[in-house]
């Protein structure tokens, strides 16, 4: 069990080392979206590397 002090205005976010988190600003369907930004979490202390794949939906078909 981990105890974290946080005020009601802060939301703690726990992320596994080596994770990739896609982030984007809030958009409506009427505007074109901002670019997708990837937050890469470091791998703690071992100096390792990682890789992953990203597939973007074309928004029209079942294909990507």
C-alpha cells in the first residue's frame, strides 16, 4: 500500500515506468485536432530502451 499526500485540487497520477501516454487537448468535432503528443515515462535506473506501435484510425472505415 502506498500513501500519497494530495490536496483536493490535485489529482495524483500513477504511471508504470517505461509507459507511453498519448495526450491531446480537448477538441470539438467542429475544429481540427491539435497534434498528438506522447509523454514517455523514464525506465528507472536501468538505462533500458523500449519500443511500441501506434495505429491511427482513419475515422471512416474499420481499417486503420
